[in-house]
């Protein structure tokens, strides 16, 4: 494929559309790989896949392989889901929740996310979904951005408590955050302080420059 070959020398855009939620969405061949970008940042594959793959490594691929139920809040193009299904070989249930219907269409059309047999994709607001679901999860991945902006509700006590309630004992939260300034770093320290001794919390700063990962294990 000519465009794929050319992408090793220069990025080749193959699709672009405006979204009411994410504004600009672009699918591009970059270094031989299809990636999904918003106006200012990588949304799926590329650097974001590397970031979340590191987080999954911190938890442990073999441990994840034994889980039954995974929840992904913020699907975008589905790179972390592809890592879980294809690289880890996870055979349990995966539920992906994505607010932007246009993103789901792109994920299915260009990244074939709908070909993953153990995946259920849901077009819903993450906050609303966690209020409604009756499932409990072994792994909850939170990767919610609108371009470079993270919604405030992710760091509020009610949402944190609800996520903790949905997490099984010995389960993990993998939370991808962006720290662009001092205020963001202070926000993350406050977030960490909200977890009691019932949780083991680790922070991994400067993952791909501006991202900071949390892995949180529920001990009891």
C-alpha cells in the first residue's frame, strides 16, 4: 500500500471529520501504522497505545489474562482494547464505553474494533454508565479526554467512590492522566490522597512526556 509506505517518511492523512464532542478527528498513516488523532493530541495507537501498554505491563499481562471482566471508559480508536485482546490474549468480557458516536464509527470502520468477539461497545457518558451498571470488574481503565482536557468529574469524590465500588477485591484501576502544568500535578496528588489504606496506589510520572499513570489495587 503506497500510503502506508509513504508514511515512513511523512504522515499521510486518509480521513478527517468534525465531531460535536471532539471537534477534529483524523485518521492518519504514521510510520506504517494507522493512528487516530484529535486537534492537539494522539487519541489512539501511536503514543497513547505505548502509554497504556506500559500501564498494563505494570499490572502484569499474566495477571490480566486471568481476569474475567474488564471495563474501558474512553475507547477512542480502541488501542488499549486491541492490546488486551490481541497482545495479552484476554478471553473474558470487555466493555468499552465511548461518549462520541463518531469515534465509535471510526473505531469500527478503520480499526475493526467490532471484529473483537468478546467486546461490547456502548455509546454512553462514562459518568452515567458507572451509575447504571450492576457489573463488578477486575480491571477498570479510565482514559477520558476531550483533546487535551480531562473532565472534572473524574477527580471528584462521588465518581471515585463509585469506581471503587465497581472494582472487585484484588482488581485494578488503570488511570491515564495528563499533567501539563503545576495545577495538574497538584490535582493528581489530591486524587491519590482520596484512597484509603484499603488500596495500593502507584503513580508513574512522565510517561511519554506529559502523561502520568495511576495503578490502583483494591486490597479488601
